[in-house]
């Protein structure tokens, strides 16, 4: 890593709601990240929009069991009353 994801909002450019306000990790390999220490190793940077990074070293034995991680990530726009979100799948292959 680092890996950077980006999203584009469908609202009129330059409006308050056209800004992507944040990214979250919804699931890793089909489960919530906090459900397993193996899955809870990724985070989005607080300083670089969309930058995905490791927050802990990968356990070699555990990684050998999966070989890759499928992260479902969500991007949200900045509409405070009804934010729009979109999902994407990111595959992180460990070699």
C-alpha cells in the first residue's frame, strides 16, 4: 500500500453536496472489519482523502490462508440531511 480510491458525486459540480465527505470500510471478505483481528487491518487515512492504508502488520500465517482481501468500501457525499452513498469492491492481493 498505500492505495487510493476515489468517487465522483452526481450533484452539480461546485455545490456543497457535490463533495465526497468520507470513505468507510463496510466489510472485509464478507464480514465487518471488527469481527476479526485478521480483517481489522485496513483504514482510511484521516489526512489524504480516499487513501487506504494498513493500520497493523499482516499476520503471515493468516494471510497465507486467504491470499487476498475483498473490501467493500462506501463513499458518502456531504448532504447533511440525506447523504447519498455508493459502494465499490476493492481487491487487495497479498504476494
